[in-house]
């Protein structure tokens, strides 16, 4: 898709493109769910803006942006679509400063847009179901990046404070699961303990799966509850082991972490800890929409637009939107 495509340069073309992605079979009322074309009327005349519809079932008016991250925004829709395209097609992300230069908006506006889009990128775990299953393999690991905003002693210290007040702060902890040939889910946790890892594993992974990890003690007991648990000894320079037709390694999750860290260090450079989970959702979204045939960026962009239409946006204040 070219950056000078009509949906990126013209508001009406952008609206029609979004309608095609969100309503492939015709308009659907976001207020009552009515999809009967005979009970939905296009509002016409000088008093109504293009793309406005009226539902004769619930008597409410709506447009294609209602219930999405684009709702109630004064930013032109074509700029929203271009921002989603750039953010979803850049392997290591795109900074808000770069977007503000390319879109011709202020930095504060670009920052607001990127966080709205990341909210839409976040997966709904309840509807997507667990990773893995019978005969499938899941890799689990944890990584550490950046420094925490507030340094808290780990549970292993049993409440004892740090002796050296000038010691560097602890790093932020990320725990992730990836299904080989499937999706990844990443989580920011305060501390990687057996309790937190157990909750993540049992909430997001099917226990009929085979679990591959490194030699960390976090997974020793948890692995017994899966169909099988295999480990590789990284401290002993072991990274891949063949057991018959099985290839035991955790390289898949290591590759996920590699792209994430290159993006965070090279593109974003700084991230407040309160927003780390949103950046994880962004990188998870791009990984989960990849393909062995290297799917075009346009397909990822259209997937995101279609997904945005399936979520309901609620507002507490303009800068703090939540997707329910």
C-alpha cells in the first residue's frame, strides 16, 4: 500500500475504506446491533455530514467511527488510518515524534494517537482462548528491560531493604508465552515469582501442550502439570537438543524478545513503566499477524481496522480511553 493512497490523503476515501473493513456486509448499528438494511437509513442533506446513518430500530444516529478509537476525535480520519498503517507495518514500531513529522500534527497529538491505537491492538484473552493444545508446543521465558520507576524489594528479600542506597534500580520484568507457529502473549509483572508465572501460564496456556523452557526454577513444578516439560541448559551452553523428532529449544521466544528490545531501545528509547503493557500489546499484535509467506503490510493494517470495529470504547477523560 502506498502512502499516497486515497484512504491516506482524502477523508471521504478513508471513511469508505473503514466502512468496507468494519461493515463488509453493510452498516450495523453499534447501539443496538441492528443489521437490517431496510431499517437503517443514510442521512442526507446539508445539515448532515457524509457517512451518517440513522437506525430506525433504536432511533439513534451513528457513523463508522462510533465505538472505535477514532470516535469523538477532531483529527482527520485519513490521518488516523495512515497512523495505524505506519504503526502496524513497522517491524520495530514508529515513534510519536516520527509520526508527528509525517502526519503534520503536534507531538502531543501523535502521542495520543499512538496510545489509542495500541489500546486497539491489545488482544482479548477471554475471547481468543488459550495458547497451545494437544500435540502443540509452547515456549515460556522471562526477560528484563529498562529500570523500574519505583524500586521495590523482591519477595525473596522478605521485606528487608537494600543495603546500598546508590545501587542501580532493578529492571522491569516481562514474562511471555509463545506457541510455535502461533501467537505470543507478553505480560509486564512486578516480580517474576512462581506464583505470578503460574497464574500467567494456567490462564493463557492449555495444559495439554508440551512446555519448553530454560533451566529456571520458576518452571520446575509448573511443568509437571503440562503434558510434557523439556528444558535446555543455557548456563551450560546448550541451546538446542534433539529428542527423536522433537527439537527442544526456547529460541522462538528469544527471537520475540530480540525484536521487542531492538524496538524499545532503538525506536522508542524511553518508556514509562505505566505504559509498558501497551508497547507489549503493539509488538504482540505485529508478531501474531505475521505469516510464513510474509503477509503484506496492507493486510495487517486492514486486520487492525476490522478488529477496531469489534471493540467498544468508553471514556473516563480524553487522555485516558479504555476499551471494554
